[in-house]
């Protein structure tokens, strides 16, 4: 009898251990297996981005195919303006159908920072954060992790929600005041999509995306658009309007003081033929548009106007703060 009791206790202990609650390591391993086993996927959802008092809403389609092929399309719900960031064997592109133009980058995207709409990026954030937290509810696995957005240091952490089948349902990215600045709600994920051979090419992307006629381009720039934020001790010094050969306009503003910079605004119109523009820097998303960012400059297109900010003095964070303060509505100096 004495021998039986320890044996029973051992069996009970094994059963308790084997049937215990799933831990963070177990969920991560299951998630890794699920994502590593799929050769491709296509995700659809809705993305909200908050910038100051403005909220930008997008329809998102994110596609992936082994190895190293990515395609993310973002369509602004308010004006149907669509851009696609694309990675294939030739490089990284930001495709802008409304302008019939594609910007080509020599970039490590999407591996150089967090990506809210890519499953592999979210998994990397979970794996690389030793202090990542997991909350298990009746219906969900909820991870809280650090994020890596070097071009937007306001973003510090994220909450990633998976259902019990490890399908992504929602991602929220927060600032240090716990305010959500980006929210992705996933409506559908297809783990066995069939992509045609040309699906991840620039030409096919331009063909398959229809552009709304209401998407704004402009050949004239009648009003100057000023930044609402200026670094302390900096003010507008000169403003020059230039008429280009193609009847498009350019406005050049010089800001002098403790932290000087140059701001150029230029009207843009749709090219007759598709043009690929080699672009220096990294692709990044600023409010309602993908742009290019370097250590000392930012360029992007919004509302039919191309913006360019450059400074030898300002930090990247300061450049971004100025850029994010530029509203498409003309403002007073």
C-alpha cells in the first residue's frame, strides 16, 4: 500500500504538468510552427493612424510569398488614394498608381523595423522581446511587446491579439501615454492564396489597381502651405515661387535661426508613361502617404503636392515633427 501511494502521486503530478496552462513559450512555438509551415498568405483589414487631431483610415491588403516577396497596399478610405509598397527580387518599390510613378529603394524593408500588417514582423517582435507579456483569455492570446519604429519614436509598444487558432485579429500600437496611435483590425487571412507569377511586379501592380478619378493631382500650386510647428528660435526667412517649364509650380521656403531648414512644395501631375524613380533613403509612412526618409531629409506626396524638407542641423525626430504639422489646408504664416 505504501508503494502504491507514491506511484499514484507521481501519476497525478505528471497529469497536472501535462494538462497545465499553456505558457508563453508554448504559444510562441505554436505560432512559429504555424507561420513557418505556410508558403504564402494574404491578409485584409482596416488600419487607423492618429496624427495629432487627425485620424487616417485605410483599407489594407498584405501579401507574402516565400521567399522574400511582399506586397502591401494601403487605400485611403476618404479619397481612394492608393499606394503599394512592394518587395521582389529586384528591390523595394513604393508604387503610386495615381501618379503612374514608382519609387525604387535600396532598402532592407521590411526587416529594418516593425510592420503592423506583416505576420512575420509581428512574430519577430514577440520573439525578440524577452519581457513580452502574454495574457490568455477564453477566446484569445494577447501579447504585449516593445516595437521598433526608428522613424517614429512616439510608438513604444504594441498589443497583438490572436484567436485560439492563432489567427491574427487585431494590433494596436501605443505611445508612452498608452494612447493607441495605430490600430489594425483584421477581417480575413487566406493561408493558401494562389499568386500569379507577375503578382509581385511593378507593372502588374499598376495594372491591377484602379485609380479613382477623384484622386487629386494638381498642375498648379496657388497657396503656400506652412508648417504649424517650428523648432524654438527658428522662423521663415524667405519664400520664393518658381514657375517650371511644364506649367507646374514650386515654392521654396527657407527657415533660419537656431535650427534652420529648407521646405520645398511642388505641384505634381500624373505621368503619361509609368516612371521608375531611383530614391535614396528608406520608405516610411507619414500620415496619408508613403515617403522617403534619410538622416537629414524627408520627402512625400499628399493632396497632389510633393513636399521636401532638408536640414543639416535638425534631428530625424524634429524633421518628422515639422512634416507631421503640415496640413493640406493652406494656413497663415
